[in-house]
């Protein structure tokens, strides 16, 4: 019998032993995994009934709770691909036999569960957070959001430019659908498969080689094999166009991946992972892959996710300067959440990337209460009016002491006065006051401890620098499994401290 007690929550988990597992102790992760999955099933029986929604396949013959437990525990042990999980089972470890009741599902069934029952994995991640809340590990008072690029599982060179995609699409439509030009389509086919090159085709073939790289020509050859293959290639080209980011080439192997700057300053195909943690103990509240390549518009959807998923409204949300935007700041305040987010000047001071010019705006002290800047000559630049600049209203800061200042030539240059501008927006002022307050500075320091700690553990300790599956949804599911394991480690550490 596993007995757990704390001031927040108590559980009694009956464990049925079989001969291969008699020496598993009560501190083993497998027991916590199985217990929580069984509790999850008991509280959400509707999620475990019948087939997966929209899946026409026969009823899944293995217990879904067993397969979910297997996936979680295999991720804990570092086995992510289905082949490795199958090999893990074939070792007939005591923990695996305990999870599956000595069943040995094959790779196809393991893969089928992961593809058909993704919703179970997503809901179980939420359950771990709710369980952590009952244990007092989560309070939703201060949450922190951060992001990191996860390298995609692609061949970096197997990609097409938007020009190549459109050229290939036009080529197929021009010569395979137009009956008057189908003879040319057949000649192209004979060239690629029988190496026949009539004189009247030389210019067109040269054009194809000039406009399509090796991977584009491979897609063309597939389209030449049959009408069905042609239509499939056209569908593929449509997907490639939909995933064009307006700047970079599109990966043929994983069109949903985006070209991003990695931590080592290289440019690779990757996915942007957005993670929200509760700063009380660092449990992961959200783990999502987003289509955007930057954090600029990610604050609002993260806030919506937390409120809708957990039916709570945090008091504070922490983020770095990448999430700064007055529309995002305003949205946080509209939900009664105080954003502790630095603007560009604040971020430069935090990171130590000061402008070499001592008269630069970022090097001037700003008092959000008095609404004034202090320059190098210890003069106060106060609000001198509201003007329209760059199509928006801005506060103008100015001092009339500039003409007599010894630094005038370096600071104001050819102007009579040094003038600074800030947005005329009440949320800019509120955010500035919240961030620069003593409490705001103390709270902001918690962001790096927990948000960056999550990425360090997942990418370095769990060695998840690169996904081993393709497609945004599949990559996200693997990362949600990592979040589940991350949360369970913290839950186990807490329970071990309160075991009786």
C-alpha cells in the first residue's frame, strides 16, 4: 500500500503486485505514474471510453490507461521513439511489466495510441497541474512565460524557395491539365524516365533545371508517374505555400518548421516552444508549439490558455522584452493581471548592454511616479506636451535648461533642446511603475530561475534539443510528455518528503 499525506492532500493507492515486480519500492516513479493515471481515469471516465474522436479504426484493444502510463514512464526513462519503447518493453523490466500487466504491445500499437489519443496526453498534463495544486505546489499567483527554439527533424538542405514552389505548380497545371499541351507533359516524362530529349524540348528542360533544384525535380518526377501522384504533389505544394513565412525557404520534409535563429546564433529549421510555469515551484502550466517565430504576440494567447484551462486569473505574469507590446500589456491589464515585462530600455539595463553614449535615453534615469527623466547634468526632463509622432500620440519630455548645459553639443547635437518621447498610453505608465517598483524587481528575478530552468532540464538533461518527429502537433505532443515528466519529478520529490 502506498500512503501519501500532506497538509493539502492525501491519497491511498492500492498496488497489486505480480511476481516480476515484488521488489519495487514505494519511492519508484512507476508507482506514482500508474496511480495518477488511474486517478485521472477515475475522474475523467468519458475520456477513456470507446474510440478516439474521428478515428475510424477498430476499438483499441489495449487499456488506454496502461498505454498512457507506458508513454509517460518511457519518456521519464528517455525512450521517446516507438521503436525504443518497444525495445524497452522487450527487456521485460519489472516497471514495464507492472504498467502493462505483463502485456507486450508492438510498435504499431504503441504508435497508434500516440497518434489517435493525443487528447489524453494533453488532458493528463493539465491533470498533473491540478494534482500539484492540491498538493500546494501551484498557486497561480505568479506565472512566467518564456520560449525557446526546438530544432526540427529535417534535412536542412531539402527545401524549396517560394519561386520554385510556384514554378513547379504552374508547370504541372500548364502541361498536365491542358489537353493541347499534354504531349509536352509526356515528353517531359520520357526525358526523366527514359532519358529521351527531343530537340524541341531542349529549352524547356534547360528552364526546368534552371528553376528547380534537385528536390524540386524529385517532386516533379513523382508528379509524372500518375494522375493520383500528380494531385498529391499539388496538395503538397499547397501545404508548402501555406507555410511560407514570407522570407525563408520551406522544408520539404517538414513544411511546418520555420527558419529560426538558434541559441548558438545559427539559422536552422525549428519550432518555437512557448512554456508557462508557476513560479511557486516551477511546475509547467502550458507547453505549446506556436506558428510565429517571435514572442511579440504570444502574451495574449498564453493568458487566455491559463484562464480557460484552469479557470483562474493570475495576479502577475512575467516575461522578457520579446513579449513587450502595448496591445499585449493592455490585454493583461484588461484581465486584471499585472505584467512585469521590461521595455527596450529596461532590458538594456538588465542585460548590461548599455549604449556607449552617456547621453542615450536608456542611460537616463526615469521616475515613473514623477514622470521625468534625469540627464547626465542632473536636469529633469518633464512632460512638455502631447504630440502625434509616427502615427501615434506620444508624451514629449523636455527641459528648458538645455541652452546653458555644458553637454548640449554631445546630447542635443544641432537642436536647441534634447527631446525624448514615450507612448501616451496609461498602460505604458502602469507597466513602467509596476516593473520599476521594488516588488516588481524582486518578482522579475524569479523568471530566470524557473522559466530558463525548465528549458535547461528539457534540452540539456533530457537531451531534447531536436525533435524526432515531424509536424507541429506531433512535436508538441512529445514536448507535453516532457512537461508531464518534469511535473511528476517535482510531485514525487514533494511526496517523498511527506511519505508516512
